[in-house]
């Protein structure tokens, strides 16, 4: 330590006001949040698991070519066009792996910082509580897109290497040029991001209720699974369209010619509603909460 | 906003937890600008809870307060960037390095210039002697290194007010000394410091003002000198003949005369010390040392907060 020699440089000159006008637009905190997520080893490990699914799938299909009509739609189409590896992998990961990934990040959002005690230092900086929630939610959304895109990119690359590209046969039976096929795949990724971001908003609300990030994550994943179970019970059809996961698999409609917008529109509307409602709930809970961790 | 008003002022600030416990009970804190305010009190007396209230981390049940002239919580955005704080020990991301943790906190501050971040962070690390370990993961830091990082975090930019909850907890003797020196230097440069601590020697060395908490109440608040003056000073004579010295003191009408093995002491009372010395010399008592001793801060503290060792649940 060098008290004496560093003091003149940094000691507070009385009467000289520090520049206090907050910048209106700053992405620094948001970038720091992303870096916290993407710099964490645990999340890289999770990414590896996500990326391994399309690889295993592609190799398995290559080794034993499935009969047409065998298994889910997309898998039987893989041999025709490598892009279907990406789509089939997304279908496989949507029920559990992707919710788990988003749940881990969303559960951590507030509860993780509270658990470490870093929350009190962020708030004392000060970070306005509303800003904190918005930045956290933005980062969750970016993470959700990254997770989906990771599966799509890895699936596409290995699919194209093992099975080749070419025109894409739509679910309506027509053929789309390869570039149009890629565009449709991007739309699928964006749609899934919207669905997962809604789950992230629910997760962030759960995260404001506790100081145990793992508990929050488990609760979010359970919620996604329970929603899917309820969705599969025909006797409960009255509530199906309100379940957060109900329209998740509607992304197949993006692969029709032309795109069937009905279900997609409903899915986006429901995701939007869940996002707004649970962000508001998280705010209501967090804005006045005592931070005594 | 009154720029010359107190750095911290509270009015009937109260916190009742959901458990029903009143951890902070209608306290009127006044921390003058430029002071080093020692915030004392036994374990569980409500110091940390008060600091949380001041920073807006928890909502008061009743009362209000201003920091640097701004009412909180509304004024948090303008007041808190000028306040460096340490609340209930260090807390950082374990898998980030010390430096990365400071970058994270600096990134959250919208009022600083990002271009100077690296320079400011290195200067702060240097001031707490952590530059060499700045690249290490926080997880691998020792207790004292963590505490030093928490202090560095308060120095990321010039501050007008530092609110420090037991800043020297866990520091080695050199570290304690350095932090004390650092606080003294900052105070000399005009920074107001609120220092919660259990080290009364620390308070005697650097504090100008003292507030004492007990059972959630602020039982005393004054300048250090005034607080000391509350307990009467004593005259202390060092001599090989304590009995003779005690006799002189008694003859002068001093109260509470005590003769030890090498000393004789008594309450100073109204008698001028010069007269006591003269009387001792006149009676040929061999005097080795003579002093008027102000009351020990520890005794003052105990008299205010009681002898009991058990924390009050
Ligand atoms: N979140 C909480 N919920 C309920 N009670 C609390 C909470 N935080 C603190 N308390 C209680 O409030 C009282 C004051 O606690 P506080 O942490 O302010 O004490 P302190 O003066 O900082 O003590 P120490 O010297 O040990 O740090 C204690 O009795 C404590 O049990
Ligand atoms: Mg405390």
C-alpha cells in the first residue's frame, strides 16, 4: 500500500464536483452482465452438452439410416437435407435441455447475486432496481438465443458435412432453395428464443423470491415440465392454450410453404403476455424488497 | 440541498423486521461533514442494519434520512455515487479475479468515465496493496485479501463519504495500520467517514466523533472529546512512595484516592493539577511521573452499553 504517494492523485479535492451526470445510454453494465454469463465455466459446460446432441444425433443417423416414417418427422428427413439435423436436435432439446439452460441463468439472475452478497454492492453503486431487472432480463434473452443458435449452428454444420445441403423439402411438400431454408431456420431460432425468454421472465420472478439460485432453477425446470405434462392430458384441453409451453412446437409451421402464421402468432402472443406479466411481477416483488443478505 | 449540512442525517429512523424485532429504534444520527464518525455498539446492537437503511438496501419502518443533502431513496441516484460503502464484509464473484470484480462494479456505475476504468481500478488495488494478487480468482483470496478488495471497491473513484462496516476485520497488523493511515489521509483530504468498528483504539486514534448503539438505540452521540469529558479525568502520580502520595492527595481534598504499588490516583475534581504537583514537592514525595488521564474510552463504552457479555437477542 502506498498511502502517501497515491493520495494527491486520488484524494478528494473538496469543492471539485465529480462528473455526476449519468450517461443516458450505456451498454457497459449490460456487457458486463453478458460477460459474467458467457465467461463462466459452468455455462460453457452446459453449452457443450447442448452442442453434443446434434452431433450424436447426426452420427447415429449416419450409422443406421432410419426407414422413412420412422421416428419424429425431422429425423427421417435428415438424410435428405443436413439442415434437418439442426431442426431435429432442437425438437429433442426443447422439452428439457433448453429450459434447463435458461432456468440456470434466470434462476441465478437475482438469487445468485443475493446468495453471494454481491447484490447489496450493486445496489449501493447505485444500480436502480428496475435497471438491474431489465439488464438481467436482456442478458437472459441473449443467452436463450445463443443457446438455441448454438444447437442450430452445430447441427447445420455437422448435418451439411455428413448429409449435404441442397433444397429443403417443406412440411407442405414443396421445395425451398437452400438460402431460403437457412432463413427459415433463423426464424425458428428467433421463435424459440421468444418462447424461452418468456420462461426466463417467469424464472427471473422466481429468482426474486429466494436467495437460493439452485432452488430457483429447479422450480423453473419443474414448471416447464409440469406445463408439458398438463399439455399432454387431453381432459385438460380447456387450459392447454394458456400453458407457457403449449405453442413451443408450433415452430414447425415456419417450415411450411407459405408459413402458417396462426399458431405462431398465438405462440408469440402468449410468450409476450407471460414476459410482460412476470417482468411486472418480478419488479413488484423486487423494487421494494429488503436486501439483507 | 444544503452543501454544508451534515453528511448523514437521520430522523427517527426505525427498522422493525418481520420477526417483530426492532433492530433500529428511532435513531437521530448526525454525521458532520469532514468528520470521522466512529459508530460503536455491541454485537447485534443494530449498526449493520442502520448502514443498510442508510444505503437504501432495506426500507425503514419509520423515519427518514438524507445522505449528502439528498433524501433517500429518491435521491439515491445523485447521492450514492459519491458514497463508497462496505456493508457486512466483502462479497464478490468467486470465479472472477479481484480485478475483474472491480471492473464489474465499475461497469455498473453510470456516472464514471469508462475510459479511465483501468487506471482507476489499478490505483484502487495499489492503495490496498492488492496489485500483485489482482489477477487471482477471488475464490483463492485469503480473508484479509478479500477485505482489502472490499476496501479497494470503495476507492474506485473520489468519494465525499465513506460508510465502512468493520473495514479492518481480518486484516493483519500491517493491513490494519495501512487502512487506518488511508482513512486518516482521506479524512485529511476532506472525505467524511462513518466507521463501524469494535476496535476502540482505532476510534481513539482516528475518530473525531462517536455514536454508540445499544439495543437498537443511539445511546450517545458526540465529539470524541466531549464524550471523554463525560467521565471525569483522574490524576495519576507515579512514585516509589504511593502511600505518602495518597496522603497528599487526600489532604488536598481529592475524592476516590487509590494507592497502588507504584502509583497513587484520584479524581481530578476542581483542584488544579499545578497545585497538586506543588503540594507533592512540598511534602518531599519523590515523583517519577504525573499525569491527568482522561477516561478510558472502553470504560465510557461499557458504562453506556452495560457489562453483560451475552448478545441481546
Ligand atoms: N434480516 C433480518 N431479519 C431479522 N432480524 C435481523 C435481520 N438482520 C439483522 N437482524 C437482527 O437485528 C439485530 C441487529 O443486527 P445488526 O446486524 O444490525 O447488528 P450489528 O450491530 O451490526 O452487530 P455486529 O457487531 O455483530 O456486526 C440483531 O439482533 C439481528 O439478529
Ligand atoms: Mg454488523
